């Protein structure tokens, strides 16, 4: 497959101001007639040929200005039409079979309905088109189909006409007045019902809101609707953005490759991010729904009104929109807890990506298959990079920058550079050197040495950005660091400061400290970096108990545990050191358990141990089994030492009536943490408590946390509760996904055998991405089972990739990165992982998606 380069960008030689599409809908054979009004683009190198992308389709008929013509050729899926004049009407007819579209890109059938997914390059599977984000057109869509099978017909924009034919079919015409690229096109036809509501915008316009689902799911849409209204209001207040159509439709589908899609006026969602009621959705699910509803809605400005010039600029819309959804969720709930959760995702997914064979800058320079670049780097690191600009500018000036960006580029297909320039101009920042964050991959490492010279404290900082594929030498980047210095006597600090490290080595001085202060650094995680410094254990214990920045408090707790576990894993921990380390952690834990000023959501957060993925990042190469065992050993030790406290905590947290307020959610989180530690330390007791919690629960959060604890134990309650869960939720796809993933991710010694059996379960199918992920993604994230020493876990994931690739290559390719980590794993396992990658590479007819990921992973 061809390597596409960012530097090769050229504007399309033709403009397509207006597009009309006509769909004769049917599950097996949908006929698509398109009419493209084309004009020469005065800002492009002229071409006598109109080059239209296609994928797996053939033209049945081509017309130019109403005449059937033969002046076209089909070359490698591209339709090349010779055009002589300045402007023409080009018509093309195609036919597609949505029911055999298992890739779920383009127009496909899901559960008897028809829906589309066009980002990034799915539109070309529907009709021939310049399927690139910088060709903006207004779309008029007509569709007709069976009125019983497809009573609801939706597309982007507003419905302008509809009617019935005598043969039992009906039709609708939709018009979207906003010019958009083809990837934002959407169509849905099916038997759906809607929760309807209204929103009045800040300028007093009324917007009709509808969330469309299968009958029977309607009751589960209340939270999504409330989240949508909150998101609309928040975007007006926080970013001055108002909605711009009379209608906003959301449709939930059960077969979907990702979370959701921001099609103009017609968002399409994975049911997982729409449907919720306490009986079926956890607190985490509720939060995720609010976040994803917000994310897709915010794209209306950051993505739709201003879109991307080319796919190398993906982070322009995704990084910015993730930041916007993070800030929204921070404002809707607990800001510190949300920040910690976001950093945890970054560290356990993006940091490993950035240090592995698939590392790429947030604005990549090349790709073979764009679907492979919907990564944590583009999304999460992209958000962190923009967050740093916000930190350096301050909220008010940052808002001036984003206002300028929205004003300057409204209606355009823009670049990351356009965004940075707008922030620079609007916020009054010099971002010359900062632009390196867009071009350099890798997580910067900052080392810190603290020196006390009389009453002067000096911080000597160094930074280095590690080499990544294709980028051996890196330049220093600006790294904003929020910090506070705690006076040892008063135990207070004199206010938070922001320093910017922008050289390879730099020192910062702070005066009037009689003794070396305790330094709280990178507060709020002001930069997405890793820090290496030697902080005495007592200082970390102090910060974990006393830091006024909740993130820094969490960080001190993590550092305390990470440094202990890493020393143990490096084999440099004497028995005495181990005992001291454990005691320090225990002291910090007890302080957290007993701090009455802490809210329970934050307490629950502080009790979460660093993830195995983050721990393995601290080591050059690691033995995942050893990491797992050391981490479990510490968990068990804490579980035994604090057994009484955890039992009391569980007791305090049990019994209240279900509510979604922060206090009740905090209690549920504590119950989950208490069971996790007790299951490690006192398994029999934990099993009884978990089974009792399961049977008395009135909500999914409690049922799930009980099941997670039990699934890892070899106790009689395990089978009993797993069966009870299955029977209770049989037929409820989202709940049964949980049942699969809890078992696949369990700490049970026989997890591999369980996964093998689950793959043969009648409810398992490779055709549904949620189900595949619930079994195999969960398994790939299971450190002890996936990394079984004999390579069986690797073999299972490789088999899954090979079986899935012909069905859904995009989803198959997403299973490659766990195997691609081989260079960071001890040699025995690394060889087994590599061998599985080679086995995949040797397969015939590998998709472009999987081929690219496997070859980069081996390269
Ligand atoms: N912008 C959307 C991306 C997306 C996608 C990409 C590739 C294949 C399938 C997909 N479904 C959705 C989602 C978002 O970031 O909002
Ligand atoms: Zn997005």
C-alpha cells in the first residue's frame, strides 16, 4: 500500500459547491444516484480530469451535463472523468449491498436498519467522490424505501419534504445548508423511536432535539438527552459557540467501529454511549455518555464548521474537541477526579504508544491507512498540547485565541498551524518553539535536581525527548511546569508559580527558604511528560496527605508506589527497604482512608494503584508477569494490613438508596476499592462480601464491582454470581459485553481457558465490534493472561486478528499494538510476540489496516 505524505498536499482541482444524492434504499441492494455540480478551482493547478475516489464500487452509468458518456476510466478504484469545460454537472449511478458490509464503513445494515459511517474514507464506498476533507459542498439528499421496514428516514440538516408512493414505499428529502466534507455525510433509515426535547440557544433560537433508538430502549435515553442540553449550554458559556440548525438528531446503533460520529446535525452513536439506566449502566458508563455526547456535539464547531484540510491535521479537530469535552466534564462533576482520570488514560495508553514502534507526532508526516491514526496520541496528547497553551495563556487569553480561531477560519478546512497562529495572535503568546510539540513524537523526560545554597533553593532541570521511529534527534520543547514550594516549618507554600523549561538544561532559583522546601511539581499535570527525581519518601508521604493541589496529591501517592514497585522489580530492594517502603505506603494509605476532609470520589481515586502499563513504562524492558505479581503482592499486603479499615469502609458505603449524586457515587467507588484490596488480602471474606453486595445491589455499578472481585477468585461464589448475572441480563447486549470483559480481564489463574471457552459461547460473534472488544481487548489488557509465558495469550490475539481481518480490518488492526510492544518486554516473551506478528505478516491478503500496523510493529 502507498505511503501518503503530508508534504504532498495539493488542493483539489475542482470545486463541488452542490451535491444531490438519491438513495433507493434496500438492505441488499441500494441504488445511489449522485449529481455533482463541478467548477474549476481557481486556487489549484488545473486538470482536465475529474478524479473521484471509490472503494469496492463500480459505476453503472456516468452522465455529463445530462448525456450518458463513455469518457471515463476506472483505475485502481478511482473513477477518472475527462471534462472539457469550466463547469459541468456530473452524474454517477452505483449500487451497493449494505447487508454484506461487515467493515461497517460506508452504508451498512445494523439490526435491520441502515446507517452510514463515512469518516475517514467511507463515503467512497457509497458513491464516487473526491473523498477528502477539504472539498466542501452543500448536500441535498432524497431517499425512498419500504415504509414498514424503514419508517424513519433521516439525513443531515433539515427535512424539507416527504411523501408516500402508492407501492408502499415512502420518501424524504433533506437539505443541509452548511457546506461540509463528505466524511460528515450521514443517512439513517429504520424502525426507530425518539425521545424528543428542545433547546433555546443564547440568541433565542429554538432547536428540536431527538435521540433515536430501538423501541424498548427509549427509557434509557434520558441521561443522554440531559447531557446534550448541558453540552449545548456549556459550549455557549465556555466557548461562545451556538448551535446552527433547527434540528439535532442523535441515533444509537449497536454495530459501530468507534464511540460515535459527529455527522452534521445527525450524530450516530454506538449504543454504549447513549443508553443508560441504573440497572444496566455503571457510574463510569454515565460519565462516558456525558463525555461522548459532549464531544460529538462540540465537534459541530471544532470539526464541522471548521474542518481539517487533510487527515494529517486530524488532531486539529480531535485534540481540540477532546480538550473541550474534558473541560466540560470537569465543570459538570469533580474537576480534580476528571483530571486524574484523563491523566491515567494518557499514561496507560498514550505513553506506551509514544515509546513504542507506532509512535507518531500529533501531526503525523505520513500514513498508509488513516484509520490507524485515530490514536491516543492524536486525541489525548493532542488535547494535552492545547491544554498547555491554555495553561501558559491563562483562561481568559486562551478564550481570546479560540474566539479568533473560530472567527478567522469559520467555513474553512484548516490546519494545525492555523490553530496555533490564532492562539498566538489572540492570546498574545509566542509559540514559535512550542510548535515542536506538533512535529516531535515521544514523551519528554525531565530530570530534576534540587540544591539548597544557604537560603536559596535551586532547581536544576534537564529535558530530553527520546528517539522515535524516523526521528532520532529532537530539540528541546517548552514545558510549562506549575509548581509550589512547601516550607518545612509552616507546612504551607507561598502560592503556585508557572515556570517554563525551554532549554535542554536550565536552572530556576527561589529565595528565602531556610531549609530545602518540599517541591510539588507539574501540578495539575501541567505538561504531558515523565519526571525523574529523587524525592525522599517522607516528602511524598507529606504531599500525599497535605498537598492542596488534588492532582499533586494523587501524584505523590503514585510516585510513592511506583518508586517502591520499580525498585522491587529492578531487584534493588533489600528486605529492610521493602519493609520501609511498604510502611510508607501504608502510612499514606491510612491518611487517605481516615482524612475526613476528603470527598469519597477523590478518596476512591487516591486508592487506585498505578496501572501495570504505566509501571512497565518505567522500565527499559519488563517482565509483565513480574510486574503483575509485585503489584498484586503490594495489594494483598495493603488488603491485609488495612482489612479492618476496608471492611469498615465497605460497611459505611453500603445500604443507602441509589442516587447519582457525587456522595452516593463516591460510596460506590469506595465499595469497589475495598473489595479489590480485600480480594487480594482476604479472599474468602471478600468473596462473601462481594456475593452479598451483588445480591443486594439495586444498580449495575455495585453488581459490576462485586463481579470483578469474584471473577478473579477461585471460590464457589464466582460461578454462582457469574451465572446470576448472565441470566439476569441475557439478551441485553451492553450488559452481556460486561459479562464477557469482566471474565477476560480477570485475575483468575485460568483466565486464558475462560476466554477460550467464551470465544465459543453462542453469544460471541466477530461481527459486532463491541462484543469483539469486550472479549479480546479486555484480554489483551489482562497482564498475567495475555503475557502467559508459553505465548498462548499472544497466539490467541494473533488468531483473533487473522480471523477478524477479512470481516472488519479497522477493528482487527486495533489489536496489533499490544503485540507491537515486544521490544519493551523481556527477551523470551518478546520472541514469542514477534513470532506472532510475523505469522500475521505472512498471511495472504492482509488488509491495508493490519498490514501497516504489523509492518510498523516489526520494523
Ligand atoms: N470523529 C469520529 C471518528 C470516527 C471514526 C474514524 C474511523 C472509523 C470509524 C469512526 N467512527 C467515528 C469520532 C470522534 O472522534 O468524535
Ligand atoms: Zn472526535
